[in-house]
């Protein structure tokens, strides 16, 4: 399963990646808006939006890039590791079996 995380804390990037690795998921993390973000998002299975730590413009850009695809969007105001684990428990097929 491929995941894109938009938002979150810069210091938590390694923890986000480790949590996703434990759930057998490939992940890309964008904590800051970059000029090449649109081309790097691709078409993930799940997009996690940490709305408390991200700009409206970055959310808009990310959601516009995946519009029309089958990507599931999960929003969380909290950008903690526990919030990410709960989202993965809900959406990751390896946790639902």
C-alpha cells in the first residue's frame, strides 16, 4: 500500500516512515510546500492530511493532484504518531485481516 503524508512536524518524519514500514506500506512525507510536490505525489492508495500543521494552500494543492483517482483521504488535526497509527489501523489492509 502506498501512502502520502501531507503536513506534520519536520522532526517526526523518521517516525512517520518507521510506522508505515511496520505496516508494510511505502510512504512519502511532505511537511513543507515544495515546487515539485505536485509531480512527486503520484497516485497513492491513501493520503493522510495532518490539517493542524499544514497550510490551506498545501492541502488544496495535494487534493487537486489526486482528484479523480481512487485515493482515500484521511484527515487528522493531530499530527502525532498515535494519530497516524489509528489512521493506518482503519485504512491499511494488513491491519484489517
